[in-house]
C-alpha cells in the first residue's frame, strides 16, 4: 500500500505517536538481515537510504528497492528481510508507533509506503540532530527528539509533493501563498486562474493534485481556520470576524462556519471559557 503524501500528512498530524529508537547503521554486501522473519516487526519505521542500495522484502513477496533518494515508511507487524546491494547499504532508521498501536484509523502510518526524497543536506542535518537528541537522557532531549521527528517527516512529505509535481510546483506553491495573503479579498477560481494565465479547469486540477483539495475549498477552509483562531480569543464579535476573513454577510459566514466546524461561531468563545475557566 502506497498512501499519497496528503493522506500521510493528515495521519501524522492527527494521530498521536510514540517515537522510539533512532539509528544510523550499515549492512555489508554479504550481510543479509533476517531478524524479522520469525519475529515480525513491533514498530513502524522511517528508513532513509544514505549510501548504497538494498532490497526490503516484506512478507516474503512485497519488494522495495532502497537507494539514496528513497524513503520507506510504516511496516508494523511485518516479516522482513533486507538484502544489501554489491556496495553494501547505509541507512538512517527511526522507530515510531501510533498510540494505541491497534488504532484502525492508523492504517496509512502502519502499512508500507515508498517515498522519493532527493539527496538533501538539510535532511541529513535533521537526522544527525535527531540522533543526538535521542541520546539525551533528560526530558528536554525527549521533547526535541519528538519535534525533530515531525520536522523530518514534514521534510520527507514536502519532498514527495515536489517530486510528484515538478512542473506545477512553483505555480501552485505561489498560488497557495497568494491565497493566504489575500484570503480576505473576493477571490474566485477564474480570478486565480487568470492570474497564472491558465484555464480555470486546468488550474483547479493542478491545485487539487498538489494540495489534495481544490483552490476554492482551500480558500474557504483557510478562512474558517483563521476565523476560528480569532473567535477563540473571545475578543471579537462574529460580524467583525466575518469581515476580517472576507465575508460581508455575517449570516452567510455563520452558516458556512457551522458547516465546516460543526458549531455556530457565536459559541466558539463560550466553549473555550468552559474548557479553560482560568
């Protein structure tokens, strides 16, 4: 199973994880690894190919070739063999596990996915810092390990996004930044497409492939998130918040907000007060 980068990003963002061992290790050309044939894996992993190549065989049949520029994710509960190439294989490895480990909605993080990450000095720097943090015995080191793990995963998924959208990446990345900066203005699909001098249908298709949702849905959800942040402070009336994110009609904004957030905007501040009495 190969999940899309958007699906993986969604799951990494919403599912709690435990971060465990961090390693940088090497297998010689004649050093076949079979430690998980009789004893299936008990953790998921991020495996980053650093030098050489190897074939990872899961369950005796599913084969994945790793070499610099490729990363494996997942692999919980799998029988695993690793066959290094003629030049051996060096790789970085980080173990993680969804909490609880039997979550039925964590399938994307558990099953094996192959991602493409061009060799990048920043990726190596994050891996090295992660190795250092993992060796630290104090709580701050544990916190840094978790933060660096998410930074590593984010870097990998962003690289996969760019890899899958090489031609459209500069255009759509610029469009996303434009939407964020001008979200309070009356933007339409035709206006956005015209800005980049391509047909609206094609622009929408490129945007959806890159971001996982269409440009207008992206705009609406961005507005709702910004509005929610303002409402949580309890400092602004609904009408003021509506105008600040591009809606002159507070009633229409309220209906839209409830549709996306599941609660009327007028109750957001009240909910915060109940949850945080201080």
